[in-house]
C-alpha cells in the first residue's frame, strides 16, 4: 500500500491532536486519540481500510493496555505507536503480531520526542513568568498556548507525516527482505509483547478489592456465554452504580466529620 501526501498529512495531524496538552480537542486528546485502538481505527479510515486499522490498532493496544503517565514522565508513547505503527504496518501489509513488534520501538522513540518537547517548552515558561510580572496577560496567554503548539507540530506532527510518506516504502522493502524465518521470529516476539501489558493489569487485579470484579466478569463471560459488547455494557452500568455509591458514602463520611468538628469547636 502506498501512503499519499494527503493521507500522510492527516495521520500527522491525528498524532498531533493526541499529544498530551494539545488544547484543540482536550476531551479527545490523551484520553482517546492517544489510545492505539482508537488511533489505529482512525488511521485505517484515512488509509481506506478501517477494519484492518482497527485490528492492528487493537493488537498494538495490548502492550500498552496498562499504560500510565505519572508526573509528566511517560515510559513510552502509545499515540505514536498507534498512529505511525499502524500506518507503516498497513503499508507493509504485515500481520498484527509483526505490527506489535514494529510499534513498540516506535513508542519508545516517542519518549525521546516528548522529553525534547518539554525541554524546549521550559523556555516559554520563563517568558510567561516575565510577562506576568509585567502585567501583560495577553502575552502570557499567547506564550502559554501558541509557541508550545508550534513546537508540538514541528516535533510531532511533521515528523510523523514524513515518516508515513517516506517510511512506508522503506518498511515494505524491509519486510520483503525479512520474509521467512526472520519475519516469523518478529511475529513471535510481537505475540509475546502483549503479555507485558496483560501482566501489569493482572498485578492490579490481584488486589482484594478488584479481584472479585474480575471473577464476576469471568463467570459472566464463560458461564453465561455473552459476547464482548453486552459484557462491556453491563460492566459500564455496574461501574457507574458502584462509583455513585462510593461517592455518596464518602460524601456522607465527610459531612459527618465536618459536623463533628463543628460540634467540638462549639463546645
């Protein structure tokens, strides 16, 4: 598959919109567009094969299923793996397992880009401080939004677009060179990598307060024979009710604690 200039630009824009801190679609940024499953589907739509894009995106999602970014220091970049990884995998026509092995190193490369991005943005923070001291809030707002987004486009969107356009042919030729045992090895490695993400989730599931929900889901899936969609809907309803009950319980506890403090102060 050949990726056209327009398709490459659209994929670059898609990656840019998924970068953490992009203000233009904050509700869909790092929460949705950064997920390989979602970005893979959107890349598939751009390349004219949404089903294959969703399949490859879902496969790439597995190693990143327990992904978490704490303190602005992400261990990898699932957004880059999902967009560029899916695009190159579809261009080369590889199996989802091989796509995983291709996407994981791409995600690690995204960490370097993110660190460089944050390092450059430090300069804008000092400019904002100076503008605030001068009382020029318009300048402070401008420096807060525009220059960092320009940097994000230069370091993220444009390289991804160039990688899609020029890298698709390179990856395709490389896959043809690796046909046979090397490609089979790559697929085996790709089949093992999802175990990392699943193992991280199982580590969290093993906690007493969460394990019972896992057992309940297992029973519903195995013994009731339900498909994935109805199970997901049931899980969403249960999660909403459970969260609502916890929130109300904590609210009552806080109210009681405040009343007790008030009574003690009054006495």
